[in-house]
C-alpha cells in the first residue's frame, strides 16, 4: 500500500506521521523514483517513434501517409496517457520525499506546536500541501518556516491556485500579446515535462 493510500485510509484522530517508518518512506521513495524513470524512458521512446513515423511519411504516397497518421495518432494517445501516469507518480514522489524530510526532523518537530497541526491536519489538506512544496535538502529552520507558512492561514483554494499560477500567468501574457501561443505550447509539451 502506498504512503498516499495509507494517509487517505487513516482516521482523523490517528497520527499517520508516527505510524509510518523511515524505512517504509525510503522504500516508497525508491519505488517511485524507479517508476518515474521508467515512464520517462517510455515517453521518450514513444516521442522518438512518432518523429520516425513522421519522417517515413515525407515523400510517401497518400495511402501510406494515412496509415502513418493513424499510427502517429495512436502513439500520441499513448504518450498522453504515459504523461498523466508520470505526473501522478511525480506527485507521489514529491509527497513521499517531503514526508521523509519531515520524518527525519520528527524529534525536533514534536517539540513545536507545528507538530500538532501537521498530525491533526485533514488528510486531503496534508496531501495538497506536501505535493506542492519542496522540503528536500532544507535545514531544520527552513523546513519549520515553510511548514508554518503552509499550515497557518492557507486554505485549499490558495494551495490549488499556487499549483496553477504559472498557467494562469501564461494565459494573461498571451491575452495581453506579450507571449506567443506557440511558445506556450512548447512550454506545455510532454517533452518539457520530462526535462524537469
């Protein structure tokens, strides 16, 4: 059972942070890293195949081009599905990595009021916060400040808006004429997701 599943199945009165071991988190993190790497390679392979199919159609007869177009469309659908899987696995990886960082500082955090906020947080809110921040590599003070900021005064709408902020900004720039639609499409392409 994944860490996210355990969190969602946990009762509100129980502390999921204390029930999951550091070892479980490390194993989950490794599995998710392997999974994201595998999906990334599959997407790159599909994208390469799409380019190859397109090049095959240059100068070919109309019937062959229609066959290739069908194959390319199928590959495009497959790439989009793989991309969705990649993004989901990436979010799970981010969640697990942040959870692991918190777990490493568990002893120090238990001495602060923040621990009670984290431990009693609604599982959906905790998940949203943990997916949308990066705690990996932070020292204790930075971790404390970041978590305090997220658990004090931020409601779910603000957290969701944070994750879509760059997209909203791009729409505003396109509508104002300061950014070309083609540039946005390039930024949003599946291949760019894989580079991150």
